[in-house]
C-alpha cells in the first residue's frame, strides 16, 4: 500500500510542484497518472523512490514514512521498486545482460542466480539475441524493453513508469504498455505517468489526473484520459 | 565474499577497458606525475650527496705542544671518541706529520733542504676530528676547551675554519630546506593534477552513477569498482613511469657523473630498484584510489 498524506513539494525557485496531495494506491493496482507537462507527475514518482523529500507531508510505503529512511536504507527501498524512465537511464558502458544483472548484483544475488534469471527476463521482453549489445546498439523500443527487464529482475512489488512511451512510436508504445499490463497481472502495483491519451485509454484502469501540482480527478475504474 | 571481491575487480577492469580513451589519458597524466616524483627523488639524492660531500670536507684539528706526551694525546683522543657527536678522530703523530709533509713537498728542493738542516722535527702531533654533523663543531671545541689536558694543546684550528664551517652549514641547511619546500610544492601540484584528472573522468560518468543509485546500488557497491579503476590507473602509470625512468637514468647518469664527480644515479637507483619500483607502485595506486574515493563522493548524493 502506498499512501501520500498532505504532500507539499516546493522547488528551489519557489515553484510549487505538488500542492496538498492526498492519495492511496492499493497493492496490485494499475494506476495511470495523467496531466500536461509540469503537472507534477514525475515529482510524485520521484518522491516514491526517495529521489526527493517532500517539504511537508508523509510518503508511506507499507506504513513506513520513506522520508525518514537513512541514506543507507534508501538503496534497500529502491530494490523493492522497479523504475522505468522516458530517457531509459541505461548504463552506457554495460551491455544488455550486464545492465539487467547490475540490478540483481546490488541486491547481493549469487552469480548462478544472475546467470539463470537474466536470460529469462531478457526473453520475456524479447531481447534474448541482444544480450551482448550495448545501449547505443539498440533501438528506442529495445532500450525501453531493456529498462523494463532491469526493473523486473528483482521481482519488485511496485513498478514506477515515468513517460515510458515518450520516446517511442505507437507500435513500440503498445508493446511497452502490454508488458506493463502483463507485469500487473502477476500482482505488481504499476504506476504509469504519461500524457499519452491513447495509451491511457487502451489500459482503461484507474486514472488520476493532475494539474499544476494538484490532483483534479481520480477515476477509480474504467478511467479515461480527461483534462 | 570472494565472489563479491571478484565481481568488484571484474567490474573495475571492464570499466577501465571499455573507457579506453579516458583511461589512456588519465594513465598518461598519472605516469607524468609519477615521473615528476621520480625526478624529485633524483633531485633529493643529488642534493644530499652534494651536501654530504661538502660536510666531509669540513673538520677541525687540535695541535699539541711539542712537550706533550703521546699518552696525553691518546687520552684526549679517547675523551673525544667518547663524545656522541664525534664521528671520527684520527691521530697524526709528529713523525707521520713530517713524513706527510715531505711527501706533499717531494718536488720542492728548497723545503727538502731546509728540513734536512733542521736538527729536530718542527711539526706538532695533532688530532683530526670529524663531527657527525657540522653544527656540532662548536660544542666539540667547547668540550676541548674544558678538557683537563687543555694545557698540552697548542691550538685548535676551529677558529680559523669557523667561517667556512658556518658557510657549509648554511648551504646544507639551504639545500635541505629549499629541497623540502620544492618537493612539497611539486608533490602537492602532482596530487592536485591527479585528483582533478580522476575527478573529470568520474564526472564524465556521473549519469551512470546516478542510474546505479536509482536501481538500488549501495554506496560501496557503486564506489568499489571506481576505486579499483583508480588503482588500475596507478598500476599502469607506475609501469609506464618505471619504463621511462630507468632508460632515461641510464642515458643521463654518466653525464651527471662528469658534472658532479662521485655521483652515480644509475648505481644508486639500480641498487635500490626493488625499493624504488614498489614505492612508485604504492604511490600510484594510493593516488588513484584516494583521488577516486574523494571524487566519487559528491556524485553519490542522489
């Protein structure tokens, strides 16, 4: 369970990125977070990975206020959460296999486990034959599928996707969304931040609309992209 | 644990290899820095040899009256040898002094003739005293002045040599202080150059570090391969510096030997090869690892 209570986030230039956010996301939900650029979608996700701390309020994951975590505990939180970004954030000096393996290595996995699990997850995202390719040798869609593979490798309970289709064409965007829905079917909570109307409408699940740092609409079932 | 260490070394080595342009540049600059340190060691060796050569030339002599006995001279010699600041005391008897004088003036017929006409040996017995340190001559003289056998001593030539001794002392101190100062300044510059080079190398990878943090990498998990990479720069830089230093030494050693007789750079650094190479290696690895450690800290705050 993710719970945000009375969240205010103000950036250094006095820009109010989040304004009085109250939100509950249950385990196993698929939530689309929609809104125009600057609405606060990415800021909300960055609070959940403790990239940012709120100026006011609490971000509770399974009842723990993550703003209170020590810097040594933050990596442990991030290993429970998978993250996907618009710019992929792949390690350019590591090949596809090593990019995925890194996320397992940091959680202390044994080499045998890594050698068994990484090919499986690369196969799920259709990148088996690209295992030795470096990110610059992959297309946009392949990079995003690799990022998904990396986010899945440690079987996270929560998956945060920040504009994962922002750099992709329609075909690749649907591939990515189908993958996210499949992941959600296995019980992972998925939070998808996007301003891609087609993607949100195709998913047809809970939709939270944001504007100027506030939640303006929360369609709990069969949500549509409305601004 | 062994697997984790193996992973860290593999990862550090892969970073080093895949980042070949940056690794090559950083290693090259570190090799120059280590060569600078090697140059400083040469400079220190040469200056210390010059100083010790000058100090070797300084001594004082105590001349004894003609009516003093050899026992009295030997008593003074033993007293001097018991002093902690005395390095060597050499006894020159009247006969030895005369023999030396004759040898030194063997070609001078007038002196030889004059000596032959003298009934007695006119030269005095003396003790030649070398101090462990040229600053100690004054206290040795003070000791002699207070000696119970002072009355059998004729003169102590310290007072004639005092200006020369002080000059040598001041040159020794000057070379020592300036040498230390120059070494410290150049060493500081070398450390700053290394640190900045490695900082730029790591800055180039700050996005990677941020990503590692975002996927749950702990500080040590991210840091360790960078430290290994820093150490590898040091290892390769030390190898390059050694490969350049010894052939250069072989080339210049004979020329330096001509300019400053008694100094053999190749002899000294050749004899100390197994001390010099590990020292440069440890210095290179330490510079690489410590610079990486400091440089990466600021990028681990995500």
